[in-house]
């Protein structure tokens, strides 16, 4: 399961907090939410601090979002931001 919640907007940016696993059908849900927000032209940030696992399709989706300018807050013990 993956919970996606929008936190307060600061400096015209949008932060989505993800909690759980970025796997299977939840990858499509994440893509859909981000695709609705990206055209607004405001900076988009994903808070991945509470993500416990991402499968290959989840990693691919996150990589694609990163290449489109989305930034991440991560828990360094699980992920690398490079």
C-alpha cells in the first residue's frame, strides 16, 4: 500500500508525502498524481522519508520524475540521492 498526501504549499511549491511501498498499482497512482500537478509549473517535491520499499517499476517512475525536475527528500539509510 502507498499513501500519498499533499502537505502545505510553501514558496509556491508542492510537496507530496509518500508512505509505504512504491510497487505495483501504486506506481501508476503516483505517476497519475504527479502528472496532474506538473503542468501547474510549480516545483514538485516528493518526501520519501517514510517509503519502505520501491520495486523496479517504482524506481523507474522515481527516476523519470527526477529527470523532469522533481526533487526528493529521502531517508538516507534506504536510498541514495545521486
